[in-house]
């Protein structure tokens, strides 16, 4: 009997595990994927620029206001602003370069993008070390700078991030340079978290890597999940339970549930975690610690309630190394809601003249060696999305052509190129369509069936059937593929 119980239990365990890890299929159109990927990059840029003027200026107390615009050297003298370098002159620098400018919140991800395009998603630590040595030689600080120096001494990641070698292993650096792994793995939170951790180990160790895992999981899930509280729950599940960051996330959730406002919760974070002690353990005390900064990002996600300006504004106002968590949560909310959630005044009207496209559709790299200086932001988004499509298909996903949604085509008239002719189609109110062309001797009547954007036309007299794609405004002949939306079916894991 005891043996039989063991057999039953042993058989049940894998079945239960299979139920837990079974992927849930979720659909995202190609257009949605590109829009969210674009918003990911734009959101990081906006958060970065909103936070830079106040970077490391507010530590003991948060900012006195919620940040909803880019502040400059000319703003209220009572405010502590970085007035002596480019951080206080962001709109002027943007005008000078003609668009968005690189900073460590995006430019190391820019290197990672090129590295993955060169070596693939399974890039090794030895390969990424070589990419760092080639492209990352200036404008780096704290753990990133220490790791880069260790590379010159012959160390290879992850040895460059180990506690024994990198005295800044606890700093915020990996959180702000590894979000791109989430964009590479939309909805595949386990894979996103694993690869974000892989990247974090280039510079960091122990709980210094835990915020990177948390945000890796949240941004990946945000391609499909819009509930900030659910995202934080997923992060808590993914982060190792030991260590102060896991404890801190649970505290922030509890303080939020107890009804404290964000300023009170920020004070509680500072009181307990800025100089964290537990038993004989003391965490390093620093304004750039991944602990307090990472927790302020969690604070912003919960209290921002999914609103882009409110979430990023709280992340900046919370202080510390505030451009970093603002860029991270800006990318997260961008993914959650797409480009429509990011106000034009934060991307198009950054300069007095304003731009027709967000940041003039230009990313100007002046900090990473031997990489393009000027790249369209749309191109960056397309390249990230292309890698994401590969990851989707390599991890149990697939692609479909779905009809999509479109209003009725009945009563509409269109003229389109059709092989060597100009074909005019007059759609009736039921299921008939009249086909005519200057090259035809006679007009022809045909039948049509509409399924969303897909309109199938059956020309009985020709014994011929073809499809057109109708998006509600225009019609296009679908010569080599079925009409409709290209849709990626993602084997998500949450």
C-alpha cells in the first residue's frame, strides 16, 4: 500500500507541475507588437529626460512636486536641479542634436541590440564582454565602470560582476541596462527574467541583481497584462525570496494596501531600506543602491495606477538616482499601453519649435563607440520587434493571418491596381460586386464575402477567386498571401 501511494504521488507531481507551467496562448498583432516596442523605447527616453535634472539631488526627502515636464536650469531656484551640465539643458541639447540623445539608460541597451543581432539571443558572456570592450569605453559609472575596468584586466563576465571583484555589485546599474531583454521576450516572463539576470551578472551580484529580474518579468508581462498590481505580484513570485529586495517589495505592497499615500510609503522605504540592517547584516548605504531605487520604481508602478505621466512622475519625484527608475517604469507603461499613452508634449514638443514625430524620429548616439551616430527611432523599434518575433517562434509560438476588424465594405467603391489593369469594384448592399476596367469589354458581376479585413471575391464567369484587404478606408489586392492582420500567437507563461 505504501508503495502504491508513492507511485500515485510520483505520477501526480509531474502532472501538477505541467498544469502550473502550461503556456497560455495570447495573441498580439504585428502592428501592436511594433507599437508597444516603439513605446518601450520612447518611454525610456521620456523617463530618462524627466529624471536627469534631478538625478541624485533628492535623497533624504522626495521632490516637493510631481514631475510632469522637463525641468531646466531656469526653473525655480528653490529646486535642487543639476544646473551645471547637460542635465539642466535637456531641451537645448535635443535641439542641438536634432532629436533624442544617448544616455546610459538606453545606450548600453543599444549595444545589446547590436550584440544580439550579431550573435543571436543565446549570446554568451564571452561574446558580450567583447562587445562591451569594443563599444563601451566612456560615460559609464559605478558598477558598469568597475566591470568595464575589470574587462581591461582580463576578466570576463560574470566574473566582472562578482562581489569579490566588483565593489559596486549592489548598485542600480543592471536594472537600467537590461530592460531590452523583456522586449525581446514579450509575454515569456521566465525567459525574460532569466536573460535579464544573465545581463545583470555582467556588473552585479547577489540581491543587486534582483530588481533587474523583477522589472524584466514585469515589462515582459506588460505586453499582455495591464493591471499594475498583477505585474508586481509576478515580480514578487520571480525574485528569490531571500534578500532585502524581496522583503522590500512585500513591504511596499503592504503599505500601498494599507492606504498610505506615495510620499508616506517613500518615507517608509527610506527609513528601513536606505541603511538596511537585519541581524548582523548591513547593506551598503548609497543613493545609487539598487535596493532603494528599485523599490521606488515598485512604488511608482503601484501608485501610478497604469497612467504614464503619474507613474513616471512619481518615479522621478521619489528621488535618489531618479532618472533610472523613471526610464525603467516609462518603458514598462509604454509597453502596457502603447505609444498613445505617451503625451505629445513629452516627445514632440520637447523643443520650442516642436517636432512632427516623437523626438524627431532620431536617436543620436554620442556615447558608444563604433556604432551609428544617428538612427531613426522607428528603425530601433523595428529591429527589437524583429528579434522578438524570432523569440516568439523559437519558444512555442506561431504566426497567423487573422481577418482583423473592419466596417462593412457594402456600398463602397474602390479602384486598385490588379495585375496589369486598373480594376474598379462597386460593392453592393448585399453580397454582389460590379467589376469594371478600361481594359475590359464588359463589366462583370461577382459575389463577395467579407470576414473582417478579408474580402473574398468570387468571379464565376472567370472561374476565379481572389482576396482584397480592407482596413476600413482603403483596399489592397492580396496577391501572394491571405488578407488580414499578421498576428503572433505567443506561448506566454503567466
